[in-house]
C-alpha cells in the first residue's frame, strides 16, 4: 500500500459544506453545490474557480453540469439554470413545495424529486412544468431515466399505444420503501416495485439488460426487470444501509454504512470482494481503470485494487465527510462537508495498476496456452497429464 497522499490543490472558496460535485460531459469543468447557497464552476485545466452562481435562498442539495449550462436545486424549493460563461441565472423552476433533493437532465427534460413527495418534469428551455408524478407516500430521494425504445420489443411497444407520443420513462426511489416507474408523457405510474422494507437511497439503471438496481436502508440491494417489474435478485450481505452504487462490466459495487464496499457479480448474485479499511460509512464511490475510489464519513478517500481488494492509497486532508468524488485526466477530485474541494494526483496509482494488469494478462496468456497444450495432450494420452497438472 502506498503512503498517504497530499492534495496537489485545496480550493477553499465555499463558505459552507459542499454537497455535490458534477463533471461536464467534455471534462473541461466541474460544478460544486454548497451549504452556503452558491455553486461554483471550476476549470479542470487550471483548477481555478471561473464562476460563482448566487441566487438561491437556502442551501444547494445537488447540482448537474452540462457543457454550456449548469443546474442547481435547493432547500428553497426551486431549481435554477445558469449560463456557464456569464454566470447569469437563465431560468428558475418553481412548483415544488419542499426541499428539492435531486435533479436529472435528459434530452430536453429536467426531472426533479422532492420532500413534497412528488417528482416533476420541466421543459429545460421554456422554464415550464410539463408533468407532475404524484403517488409516493414520502419524499423522493433518487431518480433515473430511460426510453422504452431501449428496453421494449416492437410488439411490447404496440401494447403501450397510448404512450406513443413519448416513450420516455422516469424511475423514482422514495423513503416510502418503493420504486416507481412513470410514463413521462402522461404522468401515469407504469410499475410500482415492491420488496424493500426501508428507504430507497440509490438507483442505477442498466437499460440494455432491462435491469434496475436499488439500494436501501433495509441493508439490501435489489435487482428488478424494468419491463415486467419482477424482482430478480436480492443482495443481502451488507450490515448497514446501502448508500451508493456503481455498475461496471456486469460488476456491481455497493457502499454502505457498515464501513465496507462490496463487489457483486450481477449475473449470479455472488459477492466476490469486500473492500475494508473505512472507519465510517462509505458515502461515495467511483471506478476508474481497475481502481475503486471511495469517499467516507471518516474524511478520507481511498484507492483499492478492484480485483484483489488491496488498499493502495489513503488520501488524507479533509476534516469532514466526503460527499462526492470525480475523476478526470488522472486527477481525483473530492468534495467535502468541510467546504473544500481537494485535487489529488493519481498518475502513480494508475501507472502501477496498468503495469499490474499488463503482467496479469501476460501470465494469463501463458497459462491459457499451456492449458490448451495440456488438453490436447490429454485427449491423446489419457488422464495422466490431468493428474500431474492438477487440472
């Protein structure tokens, strides 16, 4: 394991904790949303603050960054859209009657979830509410979006004739222990996914495989077929609430208040790795190039070899919980409730991991070749080679 890392830069501009950190699709900018009621725009090229968005009347809960526009939601019940070049507020979306927890931008839609027990859909450009999704018995904490074109066969689409105008669907997770799937065009609930016995804290969607994953305070992760609503699997080994999820190459990573991250094979439900060493809840995680990066309530970020589970580095310096992490150009960005954005150089870890992966592939290649020759010989001679090689 490497020594504790020191941040290459510490950004202290915010006057309150940072609740979220968003990276633009082109990787050129970062957006932070803070308890101080403002958002700040940062350049990934020079790590300088290039924008300060002021206007919210309470703390910012979540933020989302596009290449040309930034979006923030707040405890003041509103969502705002900002011009990233000028810092000007372009739109204010009003309608929620309580804290807005989460926003999601997809196509020309802006979706939001709130403590007022509703989710809403807005026109990004027209500053107008298009749809309200009402049916949850408690606050909406998390959102996902997909199109039925991504998951339904032609004959199944024809069954949904009334929804032909728009085939977009919104998924909402709530503290009422349910996940709901809604038709965006009508606001009609398409599916209610029942099974969790605790609040649903996180969702991750795999539309090509028709699967949805949900993490809950009931200590479980559940997999659902998003077409039929059928519960496919329940992942049960966590001993605390499941806070965050990451899906990479049919491997599901889950972070929990039990101070661990677990890796699961999606296709079998088998838990294949547990990442320990955290001294508090795992609040956020991100997979990058064979490395699993985590942020924790113990104020540290960590880097693990995703395959072996070996802890490779600890990033110390924050004073409070790390709420969000992003990775770009082999730099790790960590945003904390201590109000700072810290930037860490991870080139050394990435380089070592690439060398390790290359070596493993080389060894696997030789083993595979040897195995093929052994099998060929075995077919001709009998079981002697199999016994000698332990195959």
